[in-house]
C-alpha cells in the first residue's frame, strides 16, 4: 500500500519561519500534524524578504528537521503569504452562456472568474488568490454555487488579493535554491479564517485580526466569505520596542516582561514590583507593573485605531456593523487583548481564535498561535481538493500539477 502523501505548509513570518507536515487520517478523516518546527529568521521583515541567503538557510534547516521527524523526503511546499506588500480589491466578471438559457457548468463558473481576473494590475504586483463572493444568473444575485442551474448570463463578484512580484520571486528563489518546489501560494489570512471562524460567524459577520510581530492582518467576513482584507505594516513587536526604550532595558528583557507581566486592560492588572535589567545587564532597577500597563495600553490602542481606520477607508464602519471579533497571532495572547479590542472597535463580542481539535490531531505544542497559520494552510490545501493530486503529477509551470482549472482559480492562478 502506498504511503499517505504529506502536506507541507510553510508560514514565512517576520523574524521567524514556521512549518508543519500533515497527512489525512483515513480512519478519522481529520488531519494529523505529524511534525512541526518554528525557528528564528532575520531574512524577512514585515513579511518581505530582505535576505535571500538567510531565508534559504532557515527554510533548509526547517524542512530538514521535518524530514527527520517524518522519515520522509520532502520536495514540495505550500506557502502562506502575508505582509504589508499585500493588497486586495473587489471586481466583477461576466460570461455569456448563449442566446438561450442552458445549464451552468463548473467550467462556465471558471470562465466567469477568469474574466473577473482580467483587470489591470500595478506593474509590480501579481495575483495570489481570487475569492468568489457571489454569482448572479441573468442579473439576479444571491447564488453562491450556480452549477446545475439554468441561465444565459453568469456574473460573479470576487475579491482579488495581490502581492508584490519582487517579494514573491525572492521568496521562490530562497526556497527553490535548496531544491524545494513551491506547489502554491495562499494568502495566510484566507486560510486562517477558514480554520478559526465558525460558519455562523462568517455568515452573520465577523472581523478577524491576526496580530503578528511586524504586521497586522484584518479580514471582514459576511455572507460566508471574505469581503475585505488589509495588512498593516505594524505589529506587536512595536510594543516590545516601546518597553525597551521606556524601561531602559534590552529588547530580550522587554519581550520577557511583556509576556510575563504585560496586560492591556486595567481590570486585569496585578500591581507588583518587578526587576528590570539595565542595557548592559549588570544593574537592576525596580518598576511597578502599573507602569508597564501605562506603556503597553496606548501602544495597543494606537494599533487598534489603525485597524479601524483601514476598515473605514474601505467603507466598513466597524462600530456600526453587527460584527463579532476573532483575534489570533502571538499578540492576541496578551491578557486583556480581547477586552481592549472590543472596546476600541465597538464590537459586540471578541474571542481568541483557535484551530478546533475537531479539525486536527496534533501534539499540544502545536496548538499555539505560533503554528496557527501553518496548520490553517495545511487544512486549506486538504479541503480544497484531493491533495494526493498535488504530489502525484508533474508541475505545469505555475507550481501546480495538472489538477484542474477550478483549483487554480481558487488559489489565484
């Protein structure tokens, strides 16, 4: 019997790279996370490659570790794309079926989506994902899946996510120089939303915020799909930087203080004195945790105000929409982050997003925000199509095997 194929998902974050290897359990139909690792990497800043050699070395070390754990050779990798270089916008496409009504096929839907993708892009950008929003048959909107229905004109609304071509090429070079093939690029927030949001949240309205180190990703869902996304060039590392300056200590010590004593809401503050090392590490001074709150809270509030402004500029007034909030990423773990997000953005409720144990089987160490995007990507690939096809066919120049136009359109090719 052939061994099950691995899905290898790589999350290239700011200051680190994370990867997991997963395979579908035929008995439970859930995804088994069989290996995973996260390592520091200074080759990426703000989601953009700044040192190909450094990133390439980190990817090799990461994948080699997965190979040892899995006792398998790894050649193909799926990559979660994130960073401030990403942009998204809505567009519409049409496909004329003929003079008379006829049954709509999957190919007709693909052609409508292809027409929606035919839009002028900035010279330095390329499409990463095309997300179907809604279809219309003969001008009547409201059909999420018109296959099998009849009509003469098919329209589609899509959300197009683009990325900076130079970064994507540099990312490809960094990975391919170690002999690995990129099987597909997927917008990280898209995969994350599928994994941490419930169907009711996506249908009724939710805002997903991924608090990364140097970027913050925002996604607004309604009607079951992602309607808007934006990636801010600032993340929770800014809090560490502020603490470092204000407390007069090293960045490492500031990060440790943030993680051990940092809260973002006064109701959660436990007043106590803590020892803060000097820059040279030879002296210490006492600082109260209330002072740490005084530094952290305004920084987080400013970040959340940037989130609100980005949504407003695209026509989404978070305070006047029936939305719940779901927060993810390393920054979401800070005590009170949910309360402050709810207060600043005026949301009905805010919870921390976690990947459900009903979707995966994984050791406890992987059920943390650090691995969420990589695991979400593996789930997304597994759901999109029978993943065996990804590994049992030759690539066709786009990084995908010959797996059908509909899969390529979903993943943006």
